[in-house]
C-alpha cells in the first residue's frame, strides 16, 4: 500500500514537473506566441547564458531581431526588445532585475548601480544628481582646476615627451590613468587624487626618459583595472577625518565624497561610522571603475579610428583650432559626432540591461508579458539597426552631423530613463577634453592593434586591454 502511494505521489510529481517546466512554457505561457530563435529558449535560460559565455549572444540577438522584429523570447520568462517604443515603455520606470545585485562592493554594501529597489535607488540618486548635472559641471570652478591639473600639467608633458622621443604608447592604459586621476580628484579633492598619468603607472617613480626605449606598458602589477577596495576605503577614511577635523579644503574640495558623507551622517537614527564609510566607499569605487573603464574604452576606439584616417585627424585639428573656450567644448560638431559614433559602434556598456515587468504585467508590441518577466535591450543590437543607421558596421562620424530624430532616439550609449548613467556629462567633459589635448598637439598612428578587438561582454573593452599608438608632433606644434 505504502509503495503504491509512493508511486502515485512520484507519478503526480512527474506530471506536475512536466507540465510546469515543459508543457506550460512551450504551449500555455503568455510568451508562447513570441518568436523564439531556438526551441531550448522555451524551457531554459541556459542557452542564452551559454551564448553569452561564448561571446556570441550579441550577434545572435542581432540576427534574430533582424529576422523576427522588435520582440523575441530568449528564455522561459525572458524577452529581448529592440525598438524605441521598447526603450520608452521598459526603461522609464521598471525596476532593475536582481542580476544587478552582484555589483555591490565590500561584501554586499549597496551602491547606486547595484540597487534594485526603486525607492531606495531614487533616494541615493537624488543625493548625487546635482553634482553630476550638466549645468553644474559646466559652471564648476573645481572642474576647471581639475582639468587644468590633469590635462595641462600631467597629460600634456607626457604626450610631448612621447612625441619627442617617438615612443609608442598603450592608449587604453594611459587613459585609464587619466580617468582615475580625474575622478579621484573630483571625489576626494585634487590634493588626495591619484597621480598615475604623469608617473606613467610606475608608482612612486617619476616618469623618466630612461624607460623610453620600451613601448609604454605599466610595469606596476597592482591591479589598476579594479581600483582595490582597501585603497578606496583608506581614501574615504582620510577624507572623512579631514572633514570631521575641519582641515582646510586644499586645492579643490572632495566634492562627491562630501555630498555622500554629509547626507549619510545626517540620517536619523544615526548610522554607525563604519557603515557610513563603507557605503561611501562602495559608491565611489563603483563610479571610479565606471569612469576608468567607460572613458578609456571610448577614447581607445575614438583614437583607433582617428589613427586610421589622417584626413579625419586634420578635420578635427582644424575644428579644435577654431574653438575659443577650452572649458566648454560641447559645441564642436565634429568632436561630438566622433564621440557619438564611437559610443554607437563601440558602446562600453554593450550588454543586455535587464528589467522586470511590474506586478500588473506589461503589454509590449501587442504581447502581454506577465509579472516578473525579464525584459532587456542591448545597445550593441539597437546601434546596429540598419533601418536607422545605414551600413551600421561602418564607423562614420559624419552621419551625426545631420542626425535624424530617429537616430538620436535609438542611440543608447548611456542608457535612458530613471536608471540612465549619472556620469554621462562628467564622462563627456573628460572625453572631449582628452581628444582636444591629443589632437590639438599631436598626430597618432597605429603601431600595434593586437589585443584591441572589442569583447562582446556586458562591459565591452579591448580584449588584451591595449591599443598601441605612435605619437608625433602635429605640424605647427
Ligand atoms: C563613456 C563612459 C560611460 C558609459 C558609456 C556609461 C554607460 C552607462 C550605462 C549604459 C548605464 C546604464 C546601465 C544599466 O542600466 O544597466 C550606466 C549607469 C551608471 N553609470 Fe555610467 N557610463 C559611463 C561613465 C560613467 C561615469 C564616469 C560614472 C561615474 C561618475 C558612471 C556612473 C554610473 C552609475 C552610478 C550608473 C547607475 C545609475 C543608476 O542606476 O541610476 N558612469 N552607465
């Protein structure tokens, strides 16, 4: 009797599981009618994960969006959407997928990027949005001082020296250093900022000509790519001490840190001091990595295309020569077009950005998506929509000189909506200024592009973390 009951129980379980994980997702799920590129996608997310692991997911999505249209099913409860309408509906208000929780630092300390909950995120974002606003950054005397220090005093001498001795340089690494120096100055104040650029990555060792016969690669094996947690926390601790003891601000104040620190210190009931420091460090470390990677990747690929075209370089040089205000480069058309086109073809944040459908579900492109459906778009795919960007694989900055509204709406370099990149204007200021400093003074050409091909991963940078360019003084410089 017991055996019979067990067999019936097992049979019922088998029927339930077959229905739940096989029959329902294939035939009865509201997603069943959505075009599905591979039958495995009906029953498992592992197929798209496998493709992602093989770096084939982006091209797979592109192929099937071209074949099936703006909405495709890529898992039992996951869809990919590729349309301006999709961006509008999904990215204005939907919560992030729990996927993002992996981006916390210091064993789970929250930061803005990793926070999924809508309410908690808006509180965090409000604290910092003012100091990243375009108008604030454009007017800021501190940004001017930092730009002058990082570009005029640190980068320009390095470029001049490289040109004089004709030593090639790994621009990906050099501009990671520029971005880290700039961000750390804005976060912690100029006096506490890192000094990687002029030291060429050799910590505590002034740059000097004896190293010049080598192609520039950092010999410092500390992991700059992921700013170490302990260093970031130590900087936060030292800066907090300076604020608490009312030490003089120094050349520029610790703008980002001070904002976060004062907001967290004012909370009621009060937070433990260590929690405040760790929360600040988690946010600042995340932003520092975003700066270092996003800015260096964009500059690397902009310089890659410029290095392939002497004509494009001379057009840019002529535009730079005509500009009147080094602190406001936002109105140079070719410069902006170059940056837009680089972020179109080489978006650093290329991967799918998953969101969750709300408790009431969502109707998208005439399909009902039940609650908790994962919905995602990818800039890699959006930016290759050939009806919007003809000949999408070609780098053509001129396409932006007279851009249609549709081109602008489909461009997604910094995301959109409530979770759009908070650092977009900050990044653009650094990228513009870097290109002006380089191409206003020197010309570049490709020496070694091995390892510069872009990965097809969530954060997409040069596979070998390098692009080696030659540098020579531009005519008349
Ligand atoms: C060219 C450089 C950059 C690119 C291409 C870029 C791109 C992006 C994209 C696409 C997102 C949305 C990601 C998603 O929803 O999954 C994002 C979010 C974010 N970025 Fe950037 N970013 C850049 C530079 C920066 C910089 C310099 C900072 C720091 C100051 C920064 C801080 C952030 C933060 C905090 C978020 C999360 C915003 C939120 O959740 O509300 N990014 N970025």
